[in-house]
């Protein structure tokens, strides 16, 4: 399978994040993609499709904020990564905010998404990798393509970042597939965490189906989205939460429900948000998917026989990540 990746995606390197009340080293490290890229010697650098595909999903003011936030942070006399500490709740007044601290809160929903000097460039090329994967499938008739996205995207909404995500690569891919003529695009999200940003972007859009299998938000981040009763316009949203300790047998049953929903809906293109943080030894997650299970999952999804763009989301066991991702990708076609 062709794999898209731009070396600039490794330059984003926040130092730390607030985790369960403590500052810890940032989990979404550049080493993650170095290990995955090491498995695929023939990486393709994506061509630049420009801002159009990003603007099809994200608010223009949000994109401008992402590009300038770190220099505003430095101009405010701060050092290191820009990070917010106050977040406006619903029915907030969006005044014309000036201070970088106000904007960091306005455009994010958590403190686990710092902006470093190279964040914009990394996020931009991560999104371009996703666009290139869609273009490759559409233009060559290839069955699938893999965008080695990093930073990930599925927690980012139209005008907010969160959960290590800045630009929603899966959403950008889905809109680009529509732009190239696909009519019924399904997004399947198998990252351990619920893809709240993707859900949010398409919630009122009956032409894009979003299906997600993830840790129950009663126990896991992002808490406020991902519950089974969130169905979207025309039932175009399907959340399938699972408990801690889930192993492959239970996972496959739920995956069967997800695949049936996608096929019954009549999808003509699939965007797969693929997280490898369902792995038994993931440091921040609690499912028990084994290394050998990744090929099984991959083949089950490939059985849909849809043109597919796979975009990378999470996976934090850096030592095992390359092997797990390679097993999944190689089993797909
Ligand atoms: C991103 B993806 C505080 C706990 C929240 C955010 C987890 C984001 C996971 N650091 N951490 O879905 O793999
Ligand atoms: Zn995740």
C-alpha cells in the first residue's frame, strides 16, 4: 500500500502535558512516526493541495490562530509551548479576544494540546498526507492508501483543538473524497478514544456516516462525547462504546455491527481513522488487543471492499507501534 508522510510532521515536539494532575512528558512524541516510518521504506511525500481542503472543514479564523499562536505566545513574553488554562463553557460570548491566553482557551477544549514552534507546519503536512491518500485512491483506482498522519486529528473540531489534535485529518479526507465526486462517505474510527471532533463536524450532515468503536466515555477521555445515544442527523452517527479490558472476540462482534451499518448505509468511500492504542500494552489505554489481532481487524475492515483512505490517529507504545501498524497495513490488501 502506498504510504504518505512528510518529514516536517516530526518537527512538532511539545515538551509536556498535564495528565491526571501532573506534568508528564508529552505522549504524542515524534518518535511514534519514526518507528512507523521505519517499517515503510518507500514513503511518498504528499504534494501540496493548499489551504482549500483545510478550509472545507475548519473555520478560517481558527486556521489563522493555529498559524500565529506560537509567535503571539513569544510576543507575550512567554517561553516554550503555548498552552491554555481557561476554557469558555457553552453560551460563552465570543468577544474579539486579544490575549493569547484567551485565544488558547477559545480554540481548544483541553490543556493536552500545546502549540510549539513547528506545530502548524507538522499539522499542515499531516493533513496534506491525508488529502494525498484520498487523491491517490480516486485518481489511480487503487483500493487503498495510508496517510501516516501525525499529529493525529480526530479530536479536533471545526474551530477547536484538543487531545493532541489540531487539524482533523479524517474529516479533511472525507470532504476531499466528496470534492472528488464521492457521494456517500463513511468514516470508521477504531482509535481507543472517541473521535469527538469528527463526530462534531459531521453531526448535522446526513451525507457522511460516522461510526466509532472506543472506550466508554463514562470512564475515558473525551468524556463529553461518544455515548451510544448520540445519533446525529438521519442517524448518521453511531457510537459503539466498549469497557476496559475488551479483548479481540468482543471487539470483533462490535466491529461486525459497525461494518454492517456502513454497508447497509450504502457507502461508496471509506475513511478509516486507525489508532493502534487499543493494544494491550498501550501506556494510556485499557483495551487488550494483541499484536496478532491487528491483522484480523484489518482483514475484517478490508472485507467491506470499499475504496479506502487510512489515516493514522493514536498509539503510544512507541516500541511496539511500528510492528502493530505494519501488521495492520500489510494485512489490508
Ligand atoms: C489522542 B488519540 C491528559 C489526558 C488526556 C488526551 C488523550 C488524547 C488521545 N493528558 N489525554 O485519540 O489517541
Ligand atoms: Zn486514541
